[in-house]
C-alpha cells in the first residue's frame, strides 16, 4: 500500500455511491474502486492508497451469480486488515455495466466493466476495418449506460478515409466519430474532451487496433505494452492480457482492455432496436403489421432496399443480431424453467441441472 492519499471524487466517487455506502460506513468499512481483477484477488484504490483485496466468505456464499462479482470500475465496501490487505464486503450498485454473453457454450452473463461514462469503440482503418463489428459494438454499448464514441485509428495508413467515414456515418446515427493516428500523434485532441476529472472512459476493440497505443499517447508515457500486427491481415497479437484502470494525471480514469475474440450479445433485444431504429421505423410502414419483409406487397423495408435507401447488408446484419438474441432468449428461458423445477428438489440436484443447462449439451 502506498501512503499517498487519493481524493475519491477525482476517480468517480459521487453522491450516488455515497448514498449507497451509508450502511457500510456505519460498520467502519471504507470505499474503494477496483482497478484490476487478478486470479484470486482484486486491486482496489482507496483513500489510503492501493489495497490488494479478496472477497469475504460471506460475499462469496451469497453471490450465486457470477455477474455480482466485482469487475474493473466497480465501487466496493472493504474492511481493511492489519496486514494492509482488504476484504471486499459488498459491491455497490452499478451506474452502468458492460456485459456480453460469456465466450463459449455457457448461457451466462459476463460483466466486463462497471461505472464507465464513455466507451471508445476503436477500429483500425487498415484491414481490421469492419462495419458489422462496429454495429455489434454499438449494440453492446447501447444499453450499458455508458456513452458510445467511435474512434477510427491508423488514419496514416488509410487511403480511402472519406469513403470509410461515410460508411460509418451511415450506421452511427448520433454517435460521435473521430479519426486519428495514435502513431503520429494526430487527432488525439478530439478524444481529450472525454477525459474529465471524475469520469471514466474505456477503450474497446479487437486486438491490434491501437487501444494501448492511444492510452500511451494520452498518458505521455509508454506505460502499456504494444506490439505490431500481422502484416497480411492486420490482426493483433493479444498484447494486452488483462483489463486495467489507469489514473490520468489530471484526474479521470481510463481502462485498457484486451482485444476480444468473441463478442456475443447479452441482451433483451431493445439495444438492437435502438441501434437499428431506421429499420424498425421502416417496418412500421409495411402494409401488413406482421410483414416478414420477404415477399409481401407494400413492404417498406424491401422498397427502401430497392431504392438504395437501406443497405441490404445492414438489413441482413440486423436479422442476424435479432436471431442471436432469439436463440439467447430460448436458452435463458430453458435455464429459468430448470432452475424453477429444481427449487422443489435438493440443492445438489439443482446445481447439477443448471450446470447441464449451462453447458448447452442437453
Ligand atoms: N500505422 C499505425 N499504426 C498504429 C497506430 N496506432 C497503433 N499502431 C500500431 O498497431 C499495433 C498494435 O497496437 P496496440 O496498441 O498494441 O493495439 P491494441 O489494440 O492495444 O491490441 P491488444 O492489446 O492486442 O488488444 C502496434 O504496432 C502499434 O504501433 C496508428 O495510428 N497508425
Ligand atoms: Mg493493448
Ligand atoms: Zn415489410
């Protein structure tokens, strides 16, 4: 633990968390914010400096659901121990959370970040550029409570910036778009506006797009490790291996993330409706209210595609995301039913059944 005292407000503490902390304060606990999640412990910034902490046995016992476990950005109540370590008693209610469906076959929510104000969705303007991926990120961020911002990096090696910008504008509705070159330190001032004292921003995007490079430029030091991408396809090498929240010199926090290979939606569908509101508006205009937009007469969606007002690509991607959610909902409902059924039986049976459900094999 270092002895420097930290003003919690510069790292995001406010009346919302203060109110939710009252009962813990009375018990003599202190507030802290998770900066890093390790295998068994958590790094937590507190007024007393950084304290390595573990969750209490009681917390572990009461948290059946993994999504309640502390993640980077969470505010927690901790009890300080004599060995300068801490015990996490509770996670304070989150103002925002960014989740995905856990990678692999399990049907489970995985919360990756909490209490983030702005998410920079970073894409490379090289071979990495992929409009569908941006649409997917927008969908994931849409209901997180954080504000999305699109960042197109590596403008120095892009020969058709205007065309790519046009493509992004078509899908972004009112999400701000910034293009820059972290390498040449050009255009970074456009994202400095999001770095405010007390605010938290996170960078998301696939491996190799330059998230850590951007952070290094903003910090003015080479704190984060970066490494080159594969020439043939601009794929990164998964250089950043863990999520970490870093304090900026002028207050405010920035979160570096590892590039994610799999980014499945964890959603109820509202986020897709938000991000694809153009398509939903069109379908309201179809002659039949249950129009499937395949062969019905008076279909506004098909009309718009024929007139070039809606890209067939975008429409198909919309359908794909909808399907993904439909499938997710089926799995969630099945799991709910089994949990319900198991309530009447013994605990061990319940656990077995849920495991079976989650492993998707049945
Ligand atoms: N040409 C060019 N290269 C860049 C730019 N920004 C970053 N790079 C390079 O892209 C490579 C990957 O950058 P990183 O910052 O490691 O990418 P990352 O997104 O953090 O990747 P992961 O940690 O693997 O998720 C490095 O070789 C950087 O030097 C840029 O603006 N232009
Ligand atoms: Mg990185
Ligand atoms: Zn239709």
